[in-house]
C-alpha cells in the first residue's frame, strides 16, 4: 500500500547543503528579522502568537489536509478557525487596549498571519469596520461599532455589481428616500433594478455576513439623484442567519483560488432600511428627505478615499510577504536540489549556483525586500494624512492639508498597487517554475499560494485601469509646473518630478534638439545610487511630459475629442505609472536602508546594510535592463552603458549568492506558515514530498478506488478485447 512506503521519517538533522549555506552569510539574519518586525520585542511577540496558533490543543488551525478538502469544507473550517481565533483573543486579552475591539489591536494582524489560511470573515475588518469609522457620524459609530466589537454584526463592503466594477459612477443599485414607512423620520428603499445591478463579488457577502455596507445611488425626497453614498443594509437575521425580507444572497461559485472566501451576490427587492442607516458623517438627509452636504474643505471631503488607499497599502505589504515566502521556498530548494555533474567528479551542482537560476530568483528576492520598505513608508504617510484629514473634518484650528497632497498619495498607492501585484503574481509563478517538476506539486505550497494571490491584480482597482488614475493626477503636476504653481507639490511623493518635468517642457518649447544624457562614464559609476536614481527620475518625467503633449497635440492640432485623445494615450499611461512606481520603489528602498542606519539605535549594522544595499542595487539595475528601451529611446543611455548594466548585474548576483539563504531565513517564516515541502527550514525536502504523497486519500485503499467499478472491466472482464472487424456506425 502506498501509505506504507518507507521513507525513514524526517531526519533529525538539517540537510548538509542548507546547513553549509548558513555558514556562508556575511551578516546576522536575526538583525534583519528585527528590522522586518520593527524591533526585537515585536519579533518575540510575533513568535509567541505563532506558537499559540500552531500549538492550539483543538488542532483546528492545522493546514495539513487543505489540499484534500472540498471548498465547502474549507469554508466551514475557515469559519471554525475564525471563531476559535476570537476565543483565543478574548482568553489572552487581545483588544483590551482598544475597548475590546480585537481587530484594532496591534496583535490582530500578527495572529491572522500566524493562522496561515484565508478566513471568510476578512472583509469585516478590511473594509466594513473602517468604512463605519471613516464615514459614519458619532451616534452611528456608537451604535454599530459596539455590535461589530462583540461580533454580533459581521459585515462586508458591497460595491461591485455584475455589470460594473471600477466605474463607480455607473453603479445601478438605488437608495430612494420615502417619507412614509414604519420608521419615524423616513426610510430608504434599497433596490436592484436590473440584472446587472446585482451586487456581485464582494467577499464575506455570500454566506457569512449579516450586514453589508452597500454603495448605492441616492435619490432624495425631491427625486434628485445625489450620486453614490454608503448605506448599512441588514442582509440576514441576528437570530437564525436567515435572509431578510427582499434580500436574495449567495455564493458566486468556485473561483481559480481563494475559495475559503464566500465572494457573494446580493439582489435587493425594495428592501426597507431606516433613514439613519445612511452613512452621515459628510452628508445628511433629514426627515423630509432634504439632502445636504456638510461644509468641509475639498481635501477633507476625500477622507472616504482613505480606506481604499489603506487597503492598497496593505496589498503592497502583502505583496512583499507573499514574494518573500515564494523566494524562501524556491531559494532553499535551489540550495538543496542538485543537478548536473561537476567536471571530473560524481558530485552534482547545486542549482542555486547556476547563473540563470540566480537571475530568476535574486531580483525577486530584491523586490520582496524593496516592497517591504515602500509599504512601510506608504503606511506611515497614510496614517499621517488620515490624522490631518480627521482634524480638518472635525474643524480643528491650525489643521491644514492640500487637495494636491491627498491626490498625490492616491496616485502613489494606485501606481504601487498595480506594479507590486503584477510583479508578485508573475514572480511567485516564476519561483514555482524555478523548482522544476516538484514545484507543480500541491505539497510544494506554490499552487495554493499562486491561485489565492491571483485576485490581487484585479481587486481594489484593476491593474490595467489604475494607471489612468495615476496619470490624471500627475498631469496636474505638469500643468502646475507650466504656470509656476508648485508649492503644494513640495511635500508629495511626486516632488522628484518637478525639476526634470520643467527641463523637459523647456526643451520641447525651445524645440531643443539636444538630449539629456546619463552621466556614467564607466562600469563603476553605473552602480552608483545617484546615477540610478537620476535615470529613473528622467525616464518618469520624460514619459509623463510625452503623454501630456500627446493629448494636447491631438486635441488642439488634430481636432480630436478629449475622450479619444485620452483613449489614445492609455498604453503610454501604463508606462508612466510603471516608471513612477519604479522611481518610488528604488528611492524608498535606498532611503529606507539609510534612515535605519542613521537612527539613534539602529536595528541593523553595517554588514546588514551592505547586503540590503546589494539587493537595492540589483533591483535598480535589473529593472532598468528590463525596460532598457525607455532609456535608449531618447538617447539618455548608450550601448556601452547598457553593457555596463548587464555586467554589474552579474557581479551583484555573485555578491548575493553566499547570502541568499540567510536573506530568506531572515524572514523567519515557520514551516507551519510556509506549508511547503520544498521550503522546509531543515531542507529535508525529499522525505517531506514522499510523506505528503502518502497522505493523499487516493492512496487510502488497495486496489485503488474505481478498480472494481471500472478498471476491472478492462483488465479482467475483457470489454476492450479486440474480436475482429465489425461494421462501423
């Protein structure tokens, strides 16, 4: 029987190749672990919480048989994990510092990461509660947040419809005010007027939540369409979870991945909700149906964007974590796997020694760290912006923030979400391919990781559409540079564009045939941080000005409509967004390392900074080489410089090679979290692969399932025996 296949069990020692790799490191991985966690104390706390999950006596958090469960079983187990997680939180005091609200506790996301599985309740804390906090008035928050805290109210965010996603203004669900009704003070009638208006795709909506924050078109008491607003709609009963009158709700069906989550549909048939169930922090409707907006600055009115931007920042940080997990699995396996005999010996090469393997994996390793530094900075910027917006909305004296600053961080998060999720989704698939045939096994950990992550290029703004939002804001910078109004841009991410955009405009206006050149005069200068940063800066500015002038020329000189001119520039906008992202990523990577070293009590020393700087240089050089046409197109770089870039990349691959395993070890991912036979810390991948195959239910009995009913008819009964020629149909 397959389950009795002898493997000798797991060796008690670490694979010798992996053990040797760890002796080669030129830095202390633990110091980088502390950097990633934020402090030694935070790392220790994370490990405590991970141990709590991994050693839970109920064993409900085990992921060992995930691959063999039907999605209904996975969904139910996901609910069980969530309930047990809340029990644990209450038992150890998680939430005690946040008025009992566990999802606002700093340990909450550490616990979620420790669970290492998707929970069907996720949209409750990712979107639902943040929307109540940001968009509801104080009375509404007092009523609803306590119910969320106690997990009586479990919610989702219902924006996307069957026929509309990114185009929010095209949503069809209506919320119509009626003065008459059961509730004193009027009601809203929530209605799905068409097939395409059915809410479709919101996570947690299908079977889990009992409330939804529904985005609907507000029709006031005078019959005036006031655009999109948020409405709290109860979808299921508090008593027995049955559907509320007029609500039809369910799961949309199996997806490529992420199948623990009940992405749902909801049709509303004249569902009645109280007037006060409209989010009323920034707009109100009184008992007579009269609509009014509260007076706040243009910038403060954008506070509703904060939740969306925070989610995008979380997605960037998640991209870092997923890519760090993928590279951990692939690099450890590449150190253990041997292929190809060395000259005059029977010993085989570690596949990590092959340059093409290094070229596949090390730039992804660099990107995984790069995304971390950027996500950290973006999150800090968002927190600061949110605090200023809150003060503005509350009318605090002295609180100021410009519309430009809010627009800039929206632009940055849009660009970064698009780029980072594209790189990560492609990157973890490249990691899988780098593991050869074994990467195709479920036990490798890659299939579930890849299929669950693949939603990210689409959710919270499709990656092909977000560049339009990025460029729309950056074009305002171009126009402001033209008229000399650059003050508001001095405290933005896009500040770096002001000078090079000005130069590009002057050159175009003067019809100057000269071109700006990269200043590197040798291979050694090509690896200079300032040279690389300037190259990214120049590329982004040139492409942005080109888009601006392309649209302007088509409208003014060719008589093209703005809509057609905009459509004609969409592909180029994608290049601008990518260029903007890469400048921000490279700059944040380098400055993040420098800032950490310059702290009064830095978490890393010179050795750790050096290896991180090697990764930053590889990141900078690699993405210039990938997009080399952008740098050659206007003559900014020449053939010699391109050759130097490629040579520098090879040199840095060589420098990173002895530190590769230590760099992935620094992530401190447990085997429980990785769920990968290939990425085990001890490197004993072959016993792990065989042990995983023995667990397959297909191997439970001998002979295998299907033999008696089907296969026996061929082999024993002879239904396939050739008996001579017969007439054909």
